[in-house]
C-alpha cells in the first residue's frame, strides 16, 4: 500500500466525531457542538473506496483514536496493516508491508483539507461553504465544500443520525469516492498517551515531505 495515495486523506476527516446533541437542533449547530464538545474518542471504522461505477473497490477496517487538540491515530487492521499517527505537528504514515514511513507536516499548508479542522481553532465557515443536503430517513446530511481552490478534495458529506455522527462521504479531485462508517464510539474517555507516539521501526525506510 503506497502511503502517498489518496486513501489517506479521508481519515483526516474522522476527528469530526463528537458527543451526541439534541436531534431537534439544526445540523450545522449539531456539527459545531460536536467540534466544541469532544476532547477524545475511540471508534471502530469501516472505509469503502468506490470505483467510477459506484461499486466497492476496496474495503478496510480498523480503529480510530482522537485526542484534541491535534492528536489522532488510525490503525488499519484489515485487509492490510497500516498506522497513521498525528502528534507534535507531524503526521506519520507507516505501511507494514512496504516497511516504509512517510512524515508530513501538519499545519496551515494543508489548506482547507479536513486536517485543518482537527485543531478546532478555525470556524467551519472560514474554510468551507456549508450546505444542508436534506434528510434520508432519520439521517440529516451536510455538505462541506472547501473554499480553497487548491484543496485535495471536492466536497465532504457528513451524516448526522439523531444528533450523532453516522457516516461520511468524501469526493477527491481524482474522481475517487470514499465512504466511512463508524461503530462502537466511545466519547471523552481517557486514552493512554503512548497511543499517539510513533517511533519508526529500525528496518523501515523513512521519507520526509
């Protein structure tokens, strides 16, 4: 698995998970409440990449950890093993099969990508145009369109079901569509600090961007 492919950007959105709020609130208000209320979370995830015909091309499973501000970890467990760890202003990508580590800087240079929202310091409206997408059963959908023309993605859909995040969909500039589903969400529970530490294995090739 190449750590430079477009698989990695959808996971940066997942820190948007947060505490449930009243379902009667407007979805934009719910999302803002999420961002303001969550200090930490753990969740299982299922990530599905769709081909141009809308058929599942690849499905991945794993566990996501978030500690605000600025720390997150993705442990891809199936069908391949991979870690993505953000701490100290850097993001570490480790591919077990390739024995390769790629280090990226996480700062405002990422523009309007979902990663910028991880800090929670910049209002949604600063980087996104927010549009309500109506209802699908009990789920309400929001569409976030980046204002930065150089963004790595076209839009992000966020599904809120009874005041709790249920799913997301991201369309990138290469025509790839990614859907993410969440389960077993644990909110504001302690996470061991070592979860967000990463030391490259001795046999791994390390690249810095």
